[in-house]
C-alpha cells in the first residue's frame, strides 16, 4: 500500500488486513520504488500523488525494471488524464477517490485472480476448495477452520514458521495432501483420496 496521507493509508491497510492480507505501507515514492523492486508482493495499491517521486514515475520504473506485480492506482475523482497516464505507465486497474473500501477490496481480489490466471474466486483441488473472496476453506463440503497467516515485510523469512504453518495445515487437511518438494517448497498431492 503506497499512500502519503497517513489516515487514508491506515484505513486502507486496516481494511486489507481485515480481509486477510499482509500489508506493508510506504508513504513516499522512493520507498515505494525500493520495496517494489526488492519484495515479491502479490499486488500494489499505489496513490499517484506522492512526495519524493510521483506514483506514475514509480510505476514506470518498476515496469522498466521488469517488475510485473499487479498494480491498482488511486486517482483523484474526475481526472481522466490520470487514468490514461496511469494505465499507459503499466497500471492494471484504477480506483477514483473517494471510494468505498468494499470496491477497493473487490478490485484487489480481481487483480490477484487475473494475475494467477483464475476468473473465479474459488480455487479447487479435488474435494478441497478455497474461496479467496470470503477466505473460507472446505474439504469434501465440510468447512475447515484455518487461523494461519503468513508474514508481512518485517517477518524473519529464515525461521521455521512456514514449516510450522504447513504442519498445522497437514493436521487439518490430511498429512498426505501436502507433499514436501525438497529445495522447492510444497505441493498439493495429485489425488484427493487418503492413502
């Protein structure tokens, strides 16, 4: 989230966190550019009017550097030139201020779905279903209560927290469903039937 107005940034970050997202906040252009170039974010919400470096310049530099993170730009209401400039600089979508938080959340969800190649908010693997819009998981039609949450920027990525979370998921979903691929990560097993 890149916004120089501290109160607006706080409100947007709170709404995104309530929806289950990990959020980092940058308040100026140089910080936004640095974070965008160094962190593997899933999406960026970018205000165009930033101190130090405007949002269009940040976006152009990210795109020139090969960063393909989906970007939702925030623009002043009624300024079609900002829309066109932002979209031509590489934005994936825009939202005019003032806006409703529900619309911002819906646009972020849509950006993430498109980036992952999914038109529907529901991801399915055998009997396992994840509804990304409601943050609910079910297995064979039964709800699964999940409390896991991944890290924000200040998290120590070298700790064993991912292993701990995956082990919790294995207990809730079935140990056989999540396969460890040494040196690569984790993968859902091919079949959704217990061995």
